[in-house]
């Protein structure tokens, strides 16, 4: 297709992505992936003009772009908490896998090929090939020209890094409310490894664009814990699997002692709050919350006055 005039807003986003996120260098072999179904209303939303603009931008920087329009295989939707099977799991097309082996940089527009999704083969292959991947979520001209895509990438990266510096593994934290809610826990270890949540994504293999400001850790498997996520919400993302930043033991209504918590969990090992413990706790909350009690009493009085004696 012929290269159409690029609007200034689109140029801002593409230049930012290629220079600050992808960090394209002269002489690199850059693989640009897109899926055919996305051109016709499929799940891998994309348009040809976006791919053409990005290809031209890569070439203008002295790199060598190769575009592959992949025909992604059909598959049933697998939505959390269901588990993918060999028949429903997402797979990398063999031609795409072969092309990745010869690339220095991957710019990916296929949401079905995502390191945050159920496809475990993809991040493992990226790590094996030591291939940096830019996951471009601004896959259409309209998205490229949006405020979301034109927010400076370095600004978002700086915010993300500085916020992550404040998060220290093993430190305790708590949130309380005058109504009686209490949430407390301990900061988990970074899921990607290492001792700190703070790192620059441009130095790693996974480089989302536009980026998010919070990082995630490993999922907490302890039934006593409430997993509090801090995900980078992107287009097409389902169950990220990147896991929560904080692993928290939550008690709503009032603080509980360890003995009480263990007693509640003993009646139902599958849930961190058993069914048998919910009813008594609800009754206690009614007594402990005078505002709620007054409102209910007032409602009963109004009903009594409205009904003839």
C-alpha cells in the first residue's frame, strides 16, 4: 500500500515508541508482527496504515524492518479461572517462530501472542532468543493519535520507577477505615526476580507501549492472603498471570487474632473465609456499626407507621 501522509499526533507517538521504548538502532533486523484477522474485526485489532507508518519509521532509523501478517489459528475463548488445555492454548505459528530467531528486535501487534496471557511458550522463547519485544497496544491510527499513546514514554517510565523504589519486599502495610474495615499484609518479592521492584523496562526483554506505572509480582498461593493486583491494563489483556504486587491478609469488619483466623479456616480449607464464619461476623458488624443499626431502626419505624394498627 502507498504510504499516506502521517498526522503530527501519530508521528509523536511513533517516534516516541521507536526511540524511547523500542530503542531502534541502525543495522538491527526488526520483525513487525500483525494478524490478518485484526483487519476484519477479529480479536487482534490492527490496521494496515499503522503497520506501514511503523515500518517506515524503523527504516528511517537505519534498521531493516520485516513485516509478517500472521494467520492466527482459531481457538475457543479460555477465560479465567478456566485452565487452557493443549487444544485451547495459544500457539506460536511455526513461520513466526522461525522469523523470531533471526530478529534483533520484535514489535508485536498480536494480542494473542502476549507474555501476560496463558501462552507460556512465548515468553520462554523470547528469553531463550534474548529477543526484546515491544508490545504495541496502540495498533490503529486512532489509538496512535490518542492522548494515551502520546503521553511521553520516558515520563511514564520515570513515574513507574520512582513509585517502585518506594516498595520494599517484606515490609508490612495496613489500610483501615472508621467503619471498621481493616486490611493488612506484607509486600511480596518481585515476581521477575531480584531484590527490588524498580527497574527500567527499556533494558529488559518486555517493553509495553504505552507503558503502565505499576509493576506486579508473583501470585500468592497462600489461602490466608488476599491478592491485591497492580497491573498495567492493556488492550486485549485477560488474565495477566503477572500476579499481585502485594500479598495481603484481609479481615473486613474488625481485626482478628491469628487463633480466630485459624479457627475460621479450619471449617473450609478451600477458602480464606469459610461460609460458616460469615453469618456470625455479619451479625457482629450489625451491632458494631451504630449508623447501620439506626438506619434500619428508622426504616422499621416508618413501615410500622404506614401500616394501620
